C-alpha cells in the first residue's frame, strides 16, 4: 500500500472513530421522552440511569399542563378529572427504592396510569363523573388499584367519564365535555373517554376503564389505542362504583398490546372479597402470547350477522377497505379467515341488565365518606340531571330497577349464560379461535354517537372477552382512527393478545394525534390549582348548560367558551 493510500485510510478511520464516538455520546445523552414510550422503554431508561421516575412523572405532568385544556385552535381535550397530589412524592419513593435495591419494586415500576373516575383511589375523590360525589374520598383503594400500586405503578390521575357511566359522548356534570385526541371537535367515546384520550395523547403510559355496553372498546377505537373488555370474573369489581355489575367489568387501555398484557397480568387476579373472581381460568404468563407472530394455527371468523342484524350495515366503501386490509394482514400472518359467521340465535335483549344496581349503589355509598349515603340521596342532591333527566327521573329509575333478589336478576344471569354457551358452540363447530367485527359501522368517531351503528353486544351480553384494536385510519385531511373488535372464548384473553400482537407488529408505529399546545406561560406545575380549575370548569358546564339542558347542548363551541371564561 502506498504512503498516500495509507494516509487516506488513517484519515478515514479517524473520521469514523470520531463520528462513532459522537453518535455514542449523543445516544447516551439524548433526553428520554415519554411520547409513545412503552413500559419496556421506560424501565430500560431508568435501568440505564438515563432518567428517573421523578423525571418521568414531571414530563407527564408537563404534557397534561400543556395540552389538556388548550382552546386556541380547537376545543380542549379535557381528559383529566383530578391529578394525584401525591404523584411526585410517590415517584421519589420509587427512585429511593431503586437506588437502595438496584431493582424495581415490581413489574409495573414507574408505570403511570390514568384511572377512570368511578374506580376508587385513596389519593383523590371518586366522583363517577358527578358533582354529587365530589366529596367521595375513598377510605381504601379498589382491589385492582391496590394490585397496580403493589406492582410499582403510579396512579397519575382520574380520567373523565360520562356521568355515572351512562353514555358514550364524554359529557358529565363533574367535568364538562371530553374531546377526541385526534380531533377535539369529534366524539371521544365513552363512558371511559378520559382514560382513552389521555393514553392516546401521552398523558400516561396506560389507562383503566370500565365496560358494560362498550365503554372501554368505543373510546379505545375512537382514539387509536387498544382496549380490553375482559371475561366476566377476570378482574375484581370491588371499589368500583357499581352501575350494572351484572355485565360491568374493568379493563386495561394501552398504546401497545405488550403494555396491555403487562397491566392485565397484574390486575387479573382473584379477589377474596369478590366471588366472581373465584375459580376463574387464568394464565400466569400472558407474555407467552407475544413470543411469535405466526398465526398459522389460528382461525378467525368474520361475524357478519347477530340476531339477524348485518354487522357491516350502512358502511362506506372506505371503511370496508380498511376492514379488508386488516383481514388481509391477519391472513398474511398465517391466520385462516372464515367468512360469514352468523349468530341468529343470540339474545341481544338488554332489558334489566341494571338489575341489582340500586342495592349495590346503596351498599357502596353507605360505606363511603360522601354526604350522599344512598341512591335516593343522589337523586335528591339535584346534581344528576345529565343522567336521569332530573330528580323525578332519577327516583323513577330507582323504583323501576329490579333488585338483586328479583326474578329479573336471575333471568339476566341465565340470558348471559345461554348466550355464552351459544357463542362457544358456534365457535367450536367452526373451529374458531376468535370473531372479527367492526366496532362502529360508520368507522371513525363523528361529532355525535349513533348506538344503532355499534356492534358491541356479543361480548357484553355473554361475558366474553372483547379486544378493540387499531384497524387503520381514514383517508381524510385529518386522519381518524378506525377500530375493530376481536371476540374470544371465555377466559381466553391470551389468544386475543396473540392475534392483536401479530397484527400490531405488521403495522409499524402508531400515527399519534397532533395536539395543540397551550399558550399559557410555562412554570412550576401547581397540581392543587389545576385540580381546582378542572372542578370549576365542570361546575360551570353544569350550571350554564347541563342543569337545565341535555348533554347534546354542551357543544364543542359552547364548552370551549366555558373553559376560556373559567381560566380568566
């Protein structure tokens, strides 16, 4: 090699070493961002001493401060009811634990969670979206919340919800209106809208909602995340405001399937004080479902009709193309797609599904610190108009709802059991591992909600697991997410996770929402001041609109005005 050539090689090697060193240092010093972070990436950053749990919590609080109530170019997201006043303190305790032990407290170490406002957390009131319960500071955590905390999670905030979980528009007297993460003018879905919007907007890593008739799956679909309605009995109902406990379940919400499985594994455990959770089949390691993306032995049935109702009715060509692409992707992953699966004998009757709830509500309130010590007290408070059309409607509902000792209560249980056996039989005969169905035949969220276009009764009326996945996005100037539901066999969430994970891995990163940032001056975040602001916004929404009007009267424009006036 000539001297000249040697010099060129040496120079090239030198440049290479400098560039490598630069990128190595750059990678090591690149600030950790919570945007689209996962549980794995968050904990890896903590292990690498790239970030502390305190830093992470501060980032999430800053995002809530910057993006939750912005109104300068669109209605606000308004996904938060209360921020945990002890969140910073709890993060520091986790940092101290990690420093002392060089190990995580548990599998959810420093995992931030947005909990629906009907689930008890001792750090702040559990109001179920109602001004009537703003003083309901729980004496103990809900069972699932205790599991989360014991695993190292931080309950960052309560998420907004439809009042008393009745509705799917994200409107309540406690908080006003919640906007869709992708377009705040559109419906966020409900009744677990706040948790879904918060997770989609990166206000926390994961969320928890509750679901009777789609309250986890609808907002998950509308806000481009994953949402699970688990099988009845998988997750304890203890410490959850008991509206419709016959078919009500809590479920996780996450931006990735892997994060969902990690949360589900922690909260899907038996509760000695909840008989429904006893004797339930469980998987101790849901991570096994994610070990490979080969769906060769999986058969998925396209649910085309339920009780004679076309599940693809009134559907646009664009939405049909989205669903076909999902099925094509699953087929390419090895799954066998079975067309035209029908459930003609499925009982979609929802009559008396709330049977027993008055007894349960009375028992819940009697042990609560709230001034409302019974269902009748709630009605007489004069603060429930968005739910039952005022005091008289509220009292009438209480009188007309069958009790836990009624024939109607037992009839509903038999209906669920019959439906469950029927679906199992159809799936067995067709050798199916899951059913595929659109969540909303209109596709993406609209400004309103049309229950006639929703396909959510199979999982709800049979106590089966239903997993909302991100089907795709509309081809519009502002792309909106379109959701699909996978329905599984009883207590077989594992198979749904496997299918969803295989699909997710083929899709690449989720296109996140483009948020509008607040123009308010940045500074130290005062949690107490923010929480007071959130309550005043809700109260003003109630006094100005909801007290004498309907949820539909609280339009995006009207609510934006209320938020701006309240902040002045």
